[in-house]
C-alpha cells in the first residue's frame, strides 16, 4: 500500500488517525508519502512517486489528514502536482471531518477517480452518489494495545468527561448538550465548572472540558480546570470511572470514546440519539433524555444497583474486545479492498 498522508509522528490531536495507520501497517507493506516524510517532494507526479518505491503498490490509500479542513487553503488537495487521476493503480480514501468543506472533498474524490471510500459517518449513500465512489461505513475503534484492562484499578470516579465542550465550526451542527450537562452538575462561569450542585456533591466527578473560545480556555488552564491529558492519563481516567459522558460528535458521528469506554469497563452515559444504532447495540449504553430531566435518576439508579451495572460492564468488555478494536475495523477495510471488483 502507498499511504498518502502528512507525517503523523508528532500529531497531538485525533489519535485515531495514527492508530488506524499503525494497524494497517501491521497487515500490509506500507509506504507513507506526504509532507514531513523524508521521501516527500511537493509537485512530484504520482508516476514518479510509484517508480521510487521498491514494489508497485496494489492500492493507494489517501489517509485522514490529507485533504484540508481549513477554508483559508485555496486547494483542498495540498499537492495538485501529484495528479492522482492519472494513475491506473486502484485508489481508496478515508474521509475525515465530514462537516467541513464536504462538497469540495467529494468533488475532489470524484475528479481524482477513486474506487473506494471509507467514512466514520454512516451517511455513506450520500457520499457515494455525490462522488461516484463506493463509500463504506467504518465506525471508529480503539487500540487494544493502549488499554489492556487492569482489575486492580479502583472505580473511584462516579462520572467523568474529558474533551471539547462544543465544536463551534458553523458546519458541525453539534448542539450544546455537553454545556448543559456541565451546568446541570456545576455552578459555572465562562464555561468553567466552579462548584458542584447539591444533588451531585457526594459524587466524585472529574470534568476536564475545553471551553468555547481561547480566552476561556486560558482562564480554565490557569485555574487548573483543564489540562491536556497524556494517553495514559486519559485511559486511566476511563478505567477509574463508573460512567463516562458521551454525546454524538459533529454530523452525529459515534466517537471512538464509546468503544474505549466499553474496553475500559466504564459505562457510556449518552444523550438520546438515533445515531448510536448505526455503530453499536444500544443495550451497551445508558441513554438519558435530551432535556436532561432523567440524568440524575439514571446515574443514581446504576450507582446503587451493582449487579445490573456489572452485567452491562462485562458484556460491553467482551463485545468491545471482539468487535470494536482497530484490528477488527482494518480487517474489514482490507477485506473490502481485496474483494473489490475493479
């Protein structure tokens, strides 16, 4: 496989991009080409890129990080000189951030004549029709190597959340449910949780959210209300937590966090949405109403019903390990390429 992507070695956000590439590299001979890699020369024609490889690739895959998500970039493809449309090697693309410049991305895919597309969004029929490319839905996954379960870790956190409070990109269509949950639990100021409300005062809650706006983020950091977790810290928090709060990502995409929660034996606590059914069995999650009217009742019920909670936890763990790792996702992707009728 010739995998076209910018170098991800020092990429600090969206670790799923590195995890998927690492898993593909375990199963195939992969050459990575793109900015930040030693072999990259901008403007080199794809024919010359292929000539410089030891073996002709069976497939070219365009990775998550290739197409631009910034409206400031004139070209959505960062290297028009590649001229991917002129190569006769089959091409696949992993679509990313479907809520940003989507029409341009799909036009680019159509113009460059791809055979297969993969998306973490379930809206693949639309993508297929608009791009003249066969799109396949691949839910997010988790890296088994990063989160081996340790039964010695005490479940001392009742509720946890870590991440962006609300995606403010105008195209993301992400609601303010995380903000409302935070305000239900805490007295807040400028998106910063200050003091737990009376109902939750006896619960151990870890809330590590990124506020909306740079100034608020700076204040949160100065007050010790937000920090960037390392991978180890982030997964350790999940392993300590009885519940981990989840809401759909932009475009109603089911995020990697739900599968990580299941593998860490933390119950995904989710706001009601029809999107989950596309990626998981809804019995694996606890859903609460959009108006949050039953949020406390659901949490209190499962905290005080150990057997019912443990039944969900153990079933989730087995399902996650068997079906939801990046290993399973990549097996499915490569099988799709092998079975592709060209």
